[in-house]
C-alpha cells in the first residue's frame, strides 16, 4: 500500500508533468500519472487537448491510455491515479469504467470537479465500481500553478496579445 509520503512524492512527479504542459505545450498545467499495485509508474500524461485538437486529451485520459497499453487491458484494477487537479466528469467516469482503485489529486476544482467539489461521481453508489479518493495532496502548489497560468493568459488577453 502506498503511504502519504509516497503520495506526495508521486504528486511531485505529476506536478513536473503539469509544468511540462504549461512551458512546453502552452496547455493548462495539469499532469497525471498512474501507478500499479507495486507502485511502478505505468502511464503518465499532461493536458494536450489544445495541442491535439482533442477534447478528450486530458492528462488523466492520456495516462490511462498508456497504462492500458502497458498492461494490455482496458481494466486498470488496483491502480492509483495521481493528478494535479480534481478530475472532471469525463475523466471520473473513465476511471470508474477502468476500475481504478484510487485517485489522488492536488487542487480542488470548484467549477467542474467530479470527485466531491461539484459532483461526486467516483463514490456514487449507483455505479458498479467506486474509486477511493484522496484530495488536497500538495494542493497549494498545484493551485498556485493553475492560478498563475490563468492570470498570465487573462493578462495577455487584456493586453491584446491573444
């Protein structure tokens, strides 16, 4: 079982992926990685929906796609997904369908969060699978990165650059 210090170390790695999204691809800085039962990273990703012109290319989806290929299975049983921002409804339901055991996220999303902030899709008893949720891991760092990104974007818009 992964402990809280491991959660923080893995979230640091997800934050590095978020940094890559922002600085290399000019994407919203969200990073995700997926680990198997042994704690080995089997998938990782960052937001690429703008770059790839793909509304489904969220960090979590990319990490789950890689993990599925790695395991040779669409079920990611026993795996934990680390993501810097609370999952949206699309990503949350993908986690339910993949049978992810646990999701650990950083910052809450008060507008579209589907792991307890706006919706609670991962724990909904109507689903045949529920995902354990641990929120708020390195939340301040994740939130600061997101806030800074959007402030810079709004500043560019106000200056007529975008």
